[in-house]
C-alpha cells in the first residue's frame, strides 16, 4: 500500500483492509469488486487484484499460509525480488536483501556515487551491494532502518547531508541538487555572465 502513496493516506485504508480481510481465506473468498472498492482511493487497482490472487493461491496450494522461501515467493504472480525480500525479512525474520526506491538511493549515493542510478546494470549492482552490506543478525532492524533513512534523511530532493552519519563514507557527499549548485554558483559569482 505504501508504494508511491503517503503514509497518512494509507493508514486508514490499511486498518480497513485488515478489518475486512484479516486472513488469506477472507481475502480469497471476497468478491473482486469488493476488494477493489475497499482499496479505493489508493489507485493502482492491479494491486488489490494481485493481492487477492496471491491469497487465493496461498489458500489453495499452501493451506492459507505464505511460504518463506524465495523461489516459491517469486513463483507468485505479482511478487518480485523486492517484495520477496521484504516478506522474507519482515514477516519471517530471514536474512534477505531489499531494494526499494529509498534503499537504492542510499546505496547508490553511499557506495557508488556516479553513473546512471536507474539503469538495469546499476540496479543489478545495487542488489549486489544490498546483499553485501546485509548483516547476519538483526536483518529486520537493518532493512527497516535503511528504508527509513532513505525516506527521511537521504531523500531524493533536499537530502540532509549535514550531520549525516554516512557522510564520511558517502561517495556522493556533499550531495548537490541542481538548485543547490545554482545557489552556490550565485554566491561565489561563478554563475554570473560577463558584461
């Protein structure tokens, strides 16, 4: 629910969703129309349909539980590498890397710093970095902290670099947005035209 949707919009819907569908069985048995209506107005209406399909498969093939192994999770339509890692880490306490938008941004800035952060090759590299930095213990806490750090400090626009605990290791530090660069150029006179 939180993908590309703010927490304050999601929270009431999250509670309503869990109230209506507290189990895979309840979600699997509901009508698709009801499921999509419950999801409204979060958008991306493929998501509730996919969640219901996952619930139905979990009920029919796995006795109403979600498997905890990566290969089986990836076999569900709608579950990709990030979701499989998040489920394994957050729901089952397994050692599993994650790479959402916030985590990718942090890992790119701290460990890479240059290149096309959105390219396929870079995404593969960032998955490798995510697995490399993943601790052996307290994976849930580590992954949650990494996501929160990207969402609150190492943000896409206006990251809080001053006082950042990663600044001494950050390949992109000091991070400068185009606006910051322009402001700095005006202050130093480097952005002025010759008269």
